[in-house]
C-alpha cells in the first residue's frame, strides 16, 4: 500500500533519523509533489536534475540519494526519477541498485551524466536481472567503459521488461557492442537503444556488421542510434542489406559518421523498397549534392513512409537542397526536414520560404525560418533538430514529458 502523499514530511524525518542535512533542492521538489492532487492516482516523476541554470541548486550526492530512497520505499505513486547531471558515484549506484531490487513501481530512471563507473554499472545491471517494473533507463554520459557495458549486455539476455536503454557517450567498446548485438537477437522487449559515441580502435566496422546481423532477426527494435561510429559506406551497405529483411525499425540515427554520396545512394535504394522507416538522421556526414539528389529521387517517386529527414551539415549546395524542396511538394508524408549547416543559395532560400509560407512546412517541423533584407529572401536558424531534447529539456510544460526528439516521439514509452 502506498504511503499518503506527504513526501516532504517523511524526508525531513528521515534526514533527522539518519543525521543527514537536508538538501533544499530535494525538499522543494517533494513539497511541490505533495501539492499534486493526482499524485496517488496517476503517478509522478520527481525531476531532480542538477542542470537547472535558472535556479541554482545543490546537486544530489550519494548521501542525499540514500535518504531519498528511504522515503520512496513505499511511495508507489512515484513512477519516475530524474537524477541527471548530479554527482552520484558508484556508491550512489549501489543505493539505486538496492532500490530497484526492492521497488516494484519505478518505470523511468534517468542517471545521465553522473560519475558512475564500471562497478556501479555492474550493480545497476545486476538489479535489472530481477526487476520487472523499469521500462526506460538512461545511463548516458557515465563512463562505465567496455566492461560496464558488458554487464548491460548480459542483462539484456535476462530482462524482459526494459523497453528503452540509453548507453550513449558511455565509452563502451567493440566487445560491448558485439555482445549487445548478440543479446538483441534473442531479446524481444527492447524497443529503443542509444549506442552513440563508442570508443573504437578498429576501422574494420566489425560492430556495424554484428548490428546488421542482429537487425535481420530482431523484430522488436524500433529506434536505433549509431552516431559517431566512424561508419563508412561499407557499414551503411551492411545495414541496408539487413533492413531489407527488417520490418520493425522506424528510427535510424547515423549522425556524425563518414557517409558520402555513395552511402546516400545505398540508402536511397533502400527507401525505394522499405516502407517502415519513419525517421532518418544523417546529420554531420558528407553526402553532398549527389547524395541529396539520390534521396530526393527515392522520396519523390517510391517512398511514402519517411516522415523526418535530417541532412544538417552535409556540404549540400542549392542543387541538392532545391531537389529536396521539390520532393516535399509531391511527397506529403515527409513532414519534417532539417537542413541547417549546408550551403544556401538564393534558390534554396526562395524554395524553403515558399514551403513555409504556404503552410506545407510548419516552422516547428524544420530548423530554418525565412526573412527578407532589401527584398531578398534569406534563411535564419531555428534551434530545432532531431536531438533537441536528447540532452536537455526546458523547464516549462511546453514539451511532452516523454519527448526524446524534436520531431516525433517514435517509441510510445513515457516517463510515467
């Protein structure tokens, strides 16, 4: 049975019992939670992220976490915990692991950018062997290393509840990525995984080959992030071969790789037959005009499933950008496009200005906005993009709680 919504009082008492000074940030968040009339019926996420620059806050420490979980032990109405950007270490990970083993209500846990290492990763991954409630875990930015990632790979062979796992910027390596790919050939519950920015010493793209092999047999994965993998056209070709047999993946992130126009041609051929992909992120590659034209041709005539395309910073000039603008006039399914960081000419500015002014391309669905100087049209940057809310979110209620991206929330896994 849940404790009545009196979290702040319980927190004050716990601090006194444990001789631990109160953290005013935690106290304030708990006071606000107590005022929520729907706390005991709908469940809430306690937002204790330490990067709120508008209101400087004392970051949550390992000792603070120990007191907090003692308060939340029976509070089953707390279904989410956002502890991002704090100073939790492996000691805090031990506390959290114990909490996950004993707590059956928590569905969302955000530990991104703390100081958790390999041993902390082992404890948290071990706790998830038996946990049947947690649906979404973010470990982003904790330097758990290759060995720490291996513990999560082992966990994926056992856990059948977790749907969303973020291991981006965690310094995982070749062995970890290979082990995760093998685990996902059997795991049927995971829907989204972020493997951005591993530390790879080899240029042979073995990890991409293993991931491609996994995609041939995996029918549950919907969202896959492979940014900063040093992927070349060879890796793209392996992925596309696998995706011809895959009918579940809807979001493919290949940002910040070494993909050229040849890779874009391979992707274009895939889009002619694949009617499953909805988001394709090619941000910070080098597909240039030739690659943009390959994509535009596939989207113009063949593909009617892709909804969002990011080609930011791909050395594309007016020729390729105008081709994509023309494609949007005929392909009504393509609703979001991000083009900033390329080489705009007058025709590009006019074409995208027309798309925006006619309502075909709303400002919320792109990263540029038109303006005029001396009768000429130019494009200014808007701070939109596919990864807009991956590392931060405004404190206002304007963004849906579960929104991971600026365009479409592909996986229906919320914080609650």
